[in-house]
C-alpha cells in the first residue's frame, strides 16, 4: 500500500489568572491509500488480486474549558463537531475461480457528528482528588477493505458511538512517595464496529447492535527508596454484547472479543549511579 497522510491542528489556549481557562481550535485530517493485495495459494491453485484507492477527509472544531467554582470544586467540559467524508474508488477483486470476485465498485460516506464531555473534580485534601464525568465518543464510518471473494462483503459500516460514565480518585500520599489511582466506569457502545472473519477469503466489517462494559482499575506507584520504584495495576472488566446478530444467529449475551476479565501488570525500576550518569 502507498499511503499519504496530512494533519493540522490550529489551537488557542489560555492561562488566565481567574477561575476560567479554555482550549479551542480547528483540526484537519486527510489520508490517501492506494492498495494492491495479492493472495497466492499454490497448493490449491487459488489466486486473488484486490486493488482500491481510498481517501478520507475530516474537519473538526472544538472547545474545552475548566471553571473553578470554589477552591475545592472545578467543573470542566467541552464539545467537538466533526465532519468526515470518505471515498472508495475502483475497488475490485479478480479471482481465478468462476463466480468469485468483486467487480469495480465505488462507495462513499459523508457525516457530521458531535462529541464531548462534562465532569466535576473535587479536592478532598490537597493530595486527594475525586472526579466524575460523562463523555460521548464517536468513530466514523468505515469501508471493509478486507472484502475479497463476495460483492456482498464490500460495505460501509455505520458510525460507532460510545457513552462513557467514569468516577474515581487520584492521590499522592506519604509525602508523594505513593501514588494511588482508582477508576470505575460504565461504557455503552452503539453500532460498535468489528471484523467478523469467516474464512481466508471472507471477512466482514459489521456493526454490533449494542454492547456494555463495566470495569474497575487500580494503579499504584510506590517510591520505596529514592532510587527504587515499584509499579502495579489491576483491571477488572465485564463486557457483553447486548445486541448482536450474525448470519441470522442471535449472539446477544456473549462476552465481547478482546476483553479479558482480569488484566495485571507489575514492574520495578532501579536507578544506579554510573560514572557521570545513571543506569536504569
């Protein structure tokens, strides 16, 4: 694939002495892809040649601000409006098996969607902050570039939306020797996009009707000594498709793919003096 990508962000940010500050701006993005994809399966004599050109162009305006209501309480929020256009030109797949392949096809989409967030932060102490927020996320439509054998697999997936609620604590304790962060969240996807791989030659880009996730994350970083630090984190996740139908089969209630129930990481850093520098 030959790919070219351009992006530009023009932004204004304030640093007022008062309780209100904001960031606002304009964002532009464009990418172009010329793709040639070949499948060669010598044992079965199967060959496939897939070619296409894809261009996507996105414009967005946004603003995000914070307002300190009191020495302890801060409200923050922002909004973004995104317009995206996508074009798929001369998508075709030539296969050496009669009845398979995709003739030259053009597809496109053009959409404008809002997104944003609203939240509160409260300083319980100078070193402990509680927060709660709601955010609305958006992912643009997409082309199924994995289509090879069947014209019905070449489609435009609908936009994906995420409503996210989160609350938690962020803290630095024991004279900043211990950092402890907690977060609990509830996510609700609508029209979630994912790849449904059926076989080597049949891959579908589909939208799940809806799915929900509930999770808890704990992060700890302890400075045991000036040079020795231990980090640990654990995540618990319950993720389920609440609406999902594939090939006429109702799969609602199944666990979401790539969503482990438990994730864990532990690391340790030690910094030793070495000559005029340090060894980590």
